[in-house]
């Protein structure tokens, strides 16, 4: 039996896509497959994937002249780049940035199928480039979304397209048997962690700016500590550098040294989970006031380790609060602007902090809730079907879930018309 030949394209988006690619490679390393990864990222290097070298995947990177092009010209150059790739792939798996992926179907062999994976947001004809994105996604044979919320927003525009949800692949995490309800510190003061990139749209600087007032107020956050776990590449963009500078100035101005601590940490490589387990062990709560997300792996991993979360319901985060008493997901409307969304997040933060202080959180309950929906075995089973039983996988989706989840006939017709 010949090995399954798989081409994975990571598009032009950021670190979340890199994580998905690495997770898929770790899965495929255990299967009978020949894998090629096409990296169109100008800032991706072989070093970024060193910890998955054992997968046996072949990495293809753009040549140096392409990397020197201005950003606006980069996409057009990639579309015409004479990539030296075989043309007999069984599966093309494209993650993010639909415009780049559509031409890659020419590398499929006879009977080959392509799947598009949406990570962050559904396309919409009323937003910039929305109609073009819908047309680009239409060329693929099936669609995978990272979260149920993203899938539900995509379905009206692809009523006849096979579609499913596959959460980011995680390694198996056993139940946190040694974790107990209530604060982890002996002094009873909460340890709150921000576990994401330093980026303007994620608003870690707003957390820091509010920390002095929150922790001086009598209540569940009095005396609480905030640990910011950020990549050492936090200053890789101008906006990130400005946010980082604002954080450092606020810590100095409000005399928060020792209470707000910036940890310059890389969660990558073979010891990634070991580092994360250490963070989760000393954290009472993970906080993410981000305005722009898909389904953050950091939140899911925290819940698998029994750590409660508080976040805005941006992107796929909304579903993390469904019937989940150990998560506070604040309502989010982009049209409301900053202040109303921040006010809702603040209220949610104090509610979950109060429950933790009173010992109402349940680490085993949270692990069970998360594992049933996003655990390793759930994700692995769906990935294996997508890569190795692609025809059957797409046929099953076409016959059942899509029809059940689609809108009415009139709405579906209107959605299809908006694409043409």
C-alpha cells in the first residue's frame, strides 16, 4: 500500500497557524504518510519547526528574493512563484489566507482533494475582500473550522459544502488529580495569568493599566498578582513594541513591580508542555481580554489542566462558556467599541475571582468538560479521517451535518448568490 501524500500550506497568517501545522505534523508522524509543508511565511524558518523534525516532513520555503518584496506585492508574487513540487498529492490541506491557497490545487494528483481550514473568522461579503475570500474558499472540496462559532457563521455562505469542526490538536492531558478548589497560594491571594502574545488587539496593556485599582479595592482581587507570559519576540512588530513599552511604563508609574511580572518565555520545543504545566500549577485564573481570536489553544489547555478562564467572547471563545461554571465569557460586540466590552470583561473577571475565592471552582469538572469537547482523542479521530479517509470523510459531512445545520432554502439561495 502506497503512503498517503499530503501537502500542508500554512498561508501568511501568524503564530496560531504555526501551532496547528506543528500539531498536525506530530499526528502524521505516527501515521503512514509522506508530508510536505509549504511555508509562505516570510518570518517562518526551519528553526520554528525543529521540535517536529521527527515527523519526516519535507519543508519548502520561498526563495530569498520573494522575502524581500513589500507586503502588498508578496501575495501576487507567491501566486505565480514556480514552486518545484510534485503534482500527485492525495490531500491538500490549507490553513488560513484563502487567496494564497486556491492555485495550489494544481499540485493534486488524479482524485486528489483539498480541504480549507478557517482559523479566525468567517468571510462576509460586506467586509473588505469578503466576497473574494468566499470565492477562493469555494474551490476547495471541504471546509474545517477551528470552532463551532466560526463554522456557524460560515455555513450560510457555503450551504452545499461539506463542513466540520476540528479543534486544535492537543496531546493527552490527564485529570488534574492534585489540584483543589480555591486559591493555589497559601496567602489566599489570586495569581492571574495572561498567556498570549503581546499584541495591541489582545489588550494586555489594559489589564496592567487597571491592575492597581482592582487589587487595591476590597474584594476577591485584593492583593492579586498578574503574571504576563509573553514570547521573547514580543517586539517583532512596531505595534507590539509600543504595547510592551506601555506595559513597562505602567508598572513603573503605578509601582507594580513584584505584583505585575513580565515573563519573557517561549512555549515551544520538546519542553513546551512542561513549561505550561508549571505555569498552570501556580495560576488560579487565565485572563484574555482579546478583541480578535479564533479558539486560543492557551485557554483550552488551561481548562484541561483545571484552571478557570475569563475572556471576551471574540471569535470561537464564546463556546467555551457553554454550560461551563468554571469559565466566565463576557459578551463581546465589536461595534460597541472599547469601554462597554471592557466593562463586561471586568464584571466577568470579578465574578470568576469570587467563585475561586469561595472554592466553587472544580478542577476535575473543568477537565472533564474540556476533554469531552476538545481533548486529544476527539481531535485526533477527526484529523485521521480528514487525511486518510478523505472521500468518506467529506461524503459523511455532505450527507448529514451540513444539511442539518444549513439555513432555510431561501437563505441558502441568497448566500449562494452573494458568492457569484
